[in-house]
């Protein structure tokens, strides 16, 4: 299968740039009712999910007092996410995505309800919490491809797709900052069971939103064996250097540029700021991501989207490398660099998502979204191991600087190996998605 034809700047009619404001472009929310409903429902349910993501490790620590037991939560989340993501992509391309999304939202709500009941009844043992956490991750692995494949079908004009992707990032990043902050108040006033119950209730908004949206009718899809369906998606990705390069760039940037595992060292040995400073180091990337998402109004005016991805990764790598070079007395600068790095990653994600949703045919979109999720999930997780190992072999400072510089070098290598990414410009902005 041949990759889609690319449009270059040479054959694209000129148009007036749309850099009207740094504020988010809310055109998709204003003009597309179904997208607006899905976005609002996702905002409410994602905020509730953040309560659960804080309550689970908190409850486990209260039960066991073990940081290892808390750390194993990540394992019970990662395995189902990776194992079911590809299967979720097949389902998203084979069945009605709206109905599939409805089922996953109900499943996630019931999972949180079970956690609330088990906690309130005093039977929430460690195996029960792990099992329900894994079940919720499995539902999320199916939910992600269905949501990712459905969203662009609710946007009628191609030019509004970057704004829609930026708004999706805003939901995720804002909830990631506001949710954990609210979780502290909820846990103090309503307890762990109350946090789970609130999470379960927030899914009602998402369920009602899915019931109310009107998705375009899809063409009938031939039912083929699951393995053959997976191979079809793999073959499409393998023969499309544009898509493969954007996914690989994100994976490698996260693999070599992830520094979170080294934050405790920098807080203790470099900046000497103690636990309070460590908390600020973990919060700074989230703040940078939120700022980037709420000042993303300019992204709709960018035509060279492939180049924008590459520049974003260069900024990410440069900020990471600079963070590794600063010393004592520059803690505020370190927080600023961490915020800049995560903000650049958000901008990269907006353009990568836009490219993916634009060039992938609807019949394959679920499978490609699921593969992308595996890249997104796998990169940071493996990156923590890589940074810890390199820091042990060399020094943490060298590991951070080297990781940032490697990210920049990877961009240069991809620019030479994949000119399609450098030259990519989307089709005419008024074309349907």
C-alpha cells in the first residue's frame, strides 16, 4: 500500500497566517456540537480519573507502608495498556466507535465503583486493588484508540484539526495539574472511598456526552482475522515514512530525554532544596505543559507541521541538556527549563497528532492510534530505566546532558533520513478531514 501523497509548500496556495492570538483556538468547540460534547465529557471524566490515580497509591501506602508496593501500581497499569492497545485498535476499526466508547466509559465507571465499595466495606486488599487497577487500564487501552479514531471524524474542516488536537492536550494537561491538587482536599474530606465514588460519578458526564453525539456513518468494514488486521496496520505504518518518523522521533526523545528518575538526586545533591523542592521539580513540567496548551492559539497558523515537530523536539532536548549543566543556586532556572521542556513536548504532541489524524485513512485510524499509544507509553517508561543506568555508569549530570544532546542529534539524523517529515505541509485547509 502506498503512503498518501504529500503536499509541499510549492504547490499550496498562499493564505493569510492565522496567528490572531496566543489564546486557544476554540473554533472546534464553537462550531462542532458533537466534538464539543465529547470534549466536555472527557474534561469531566479525566478530572475524576486524576482523583483515582492519586487515591490508589495513597491507599496502597496506607495499607502496606511499602514504596515497592506503590511502585508496582505502574506495572499493573503498563502491562494491560501495552497488551490491549493493539487489540483496541482493531476493535476501533471494526466496530462502531461511538458504541465502543460508551462501553469503555461504563466499564471504567464500574471499576471505580468497585474500588469505592470495596474500600468502604473494608475488603480492599492489595490483590483487589491491583486487579481493579489492571482492569481499569485494560478498559483505557480500548478507550484510547476508539476516542482517538472518533475525534477527527467530528471535525469537518481540515484546518480546524490542529486546534482540536490542542484542545485535547489542554484537557489532559489541565486535569493532570488540577486533579492531583484537588485530590488532596478530597482525600482529607471524603476519604479514599469518596475519591473513588466521585471518579465513578464523573463518568456519567462522559456517558451522556457519547450518547448525545452524532458521528458520521462509516463505510462497511470487511471482517478479517485479528492477526491479519494487525498486519495490515503494520504494513501501512512500515510503508509510510512520514508517520513512522514522527512516532519514532517521539519515542526516542522520551527514551533519551526522560529525567524524572533523577529528580531526587538533583534536589538533594545539586540544588539542596529538600522534599519541598523535589515536589516543585515534579510540578514544573506539568505547569509548562498547561501554559503551552492554553497559549496554543497560534498552532492553527502553522503550515510546516513536520518541521514544527522537529523544532519542538530540539527545544525539548536543548532544555534538558541545559538543565543538566546548571549548578547550585540556579534552582529557579532549573524549574524554568523543566517547564520549557514539557511545554515543547506538548506542542510536538499537537502537531504529531494532527499529522497522524490527517494522513491516516479512517478505516485504519484505530490501529495506527493504538500503535502510537504504545510508542507514547513505552518511551517514558523505558527512558527512566535508561537514565538511571547511564547515571550509574557515568554521573547523573552527564546522563542528563547527554540525553538532551542525543535528542537534538536524532532530529538531525531524521531530517536527512526522512525528508518527507521536513517538507510535509497538510492538504488545503478547507478540505474535509
